[in-house]
């Protein structure tokens, strides 16, 4: 019995070690045409010894056509890796340099210490293809994707998906800062998104959101609209695979990180999805739901796990929680004012493909709505940050102030709560004034 247990334990360890191996990621990058190169290092160009200056010049011009330089904010890959190894051993002298919300470095590292990594992209198609896949997990995509659904397709479905997105991302980000596993080691891996190197890697929240969002849309539209389910499954699966593979291509996650993210999101969605309708109904109809929603979100922010060093994960979580709060508040107000109410005809509904007029109105709504979002973000970001700095007696120009980081979290939460409210209430209100609101917007409870 003991030997069987040891054998099972050994197999589990081998599984973890194999899929956490950074050389798997490196081989994936090499397969799709990403290579590390050294330019003019010890008389070499791209690893080849050259004989004279003419040959050097010609080879340099040829090789540099597809060579890009990746800068690490004055900290090279090996330096970051050494920091993380020291952190994992519990050293007190290993605090990494935090970043502000805009990605500015707060560091005591000498500004003259600058290192960069040169890599060669042999196939531009795969580079742009996987860059697009990586973009499916970032703020810019969701800042346009969710509003598009609210304004042009179906607000009821989008509200439920956002609740799933918020809860899953919170758990994923918190797990990162609890487990504290670093990104795949470089070398051999090339980090094509160096701004995220300081964040931990397990589980992959890109993999989590890459599975949660498309499959949530599939789940909530399954009995609401009449369409071929096979197409929906293929789109959701393709979306998820693209996002997961993009993390390997970008060198930001190991295979084990992705497996962990997909396993965790499968468990969470099994728990969350059955209660999604109840949560949405409560948020819309209960007179006290705004108080409960805000209190719950603040509770999650306060209880967010503390880490040995600052990472962008907590700030990103504040953005997500604020967005979810704003969506809930705006939707609740719409319901209380009678702007949205139950549909006259129960689902399922036939999908009506849009014509030129509908496309034109959608484009107009997008232009007006995004302008409102940009203005709201600019106003609240500056005003709330300055106000909180004043209240907490923090010098906003002091980049090394630890209190300044504490100011950024509530500032982000308030700013993105306002943005979520604008998306769900203010922008549709403007659309109604201009008589360009979607005809079925009031039926989506």
C-alpha cells in the first residue's frame, strides 16, 4: 500500500515537473518562429562568426529585418528571475520594484542599468495572430466587447457573463498571489510582454477568462436564441484554444499554468453558472442590492491576499471588481426606473441578422458610447486620485511612496465603477435622447 502511494506521488511530481518545464514553452515559441538572438556579441551575428566588416554589415541588414528588441524596464530577465528565486526562499532583501497603475516603475534600481533582449520573429503572421489571441484577455478588448453587447445585442446575457467574469477573475488573480509561482524562466523562454513579467503565473487568468467568457455566452444563449449549437461550441472552443496558445507564444505561462487555469475555471463555472440567474434577478429587483453589491465588492477587495511584493494583479482586480459594480448599479437603476422590464414574448428568439441601417446605428452608438467612457475615465482617474492623495496626505509626485500604491486601488475601483455605470445607464440614456437606442433594449431582464 505504501509503495503504491509513493508511486502515485512520484507520478504526480513527474507530471508537474514536465509541464512546468520552460523548455516546453521555448520549443513552442521556436516552432512558430520566435528565436533569441545575440547581435554583435563576441564577434557574432545571430550566433554565426563573421569574417570581415563587409560580411558583418550585410548579414546585420539581413538578420535585423525581423529582429525586435524587448526592454525590461531597466531590469533584465535574469535579474527578475533571480529576484523571484530569492523571494521564494524568503529573503527579506528581495523586494521587487512595484509599478504604478500606468506601468511606471517604482524602483531603487539605477536608471542607467538597462538591459534588453533581442529576438527574431521569422513568421509575422503567427506573431499578429497570437498577439490578437493575447488581446482577448486584456482591458482594451473587454472595454469594447462588453459595451458592444450591452448596446447592440443583449444586455441580459451580458450582465450574467460579467458576473461570472468578475468572480472567476477575482479567484484567479487571488490564487496567483497566494501560490506565487513565477513566470517561465528566461532564458530559455523569451517574454514578449515584459510589462507583465513581475506578475506571478499560476494559474493562467488568460486561460481562465479565455474559457469562461465564450462558454458563458454559449451557456446563457443556449435556450434564449435559436441557432446551431455546434457552431457555438466550435467558436467557444476555438476562442479558448487561441487564448491559451497565445500565452505560450508570448512566453508568459508554462503549460502547467494553463492546465491549472482551465481546471480551476471548470470547477468555478460548475458552481457559479447554476446560480447566475438568481444573482442577476436579485441585483435587478431587490431594493437593497446596490448596498449589498458594493459591500460585497469592498469586502473582497479588503480580504484580497497580501503578497511578499507588489504585483499588478491587485490593481487589475480592482479594475474588474469596479467594472462589475458599475454594471450592477446601472442595471439596477434601469430596472427601478422602468427602463428595462420583462419581455412580452418568452424565449427562445430567432436571430435577426442586421441590415445596413442597424450597422450604421451600432457604429453611431459605439462612437458616442466610447467617447463617454474615455471622458469618464479621464475625469475620474485624475479627480479621485488627486482627492485620495489629498485625504491620505500622500504626495502624488513621490513615485516611491508605499502609501501611493494604497491610493491607487480605491482610485481604480471608483473610476471603473463609474465607467460601468456609464456603460449601462448613462450611454443608453443618451441613446434614448437621440432616438438611436436599440429597439429591444427595454425587454432584457
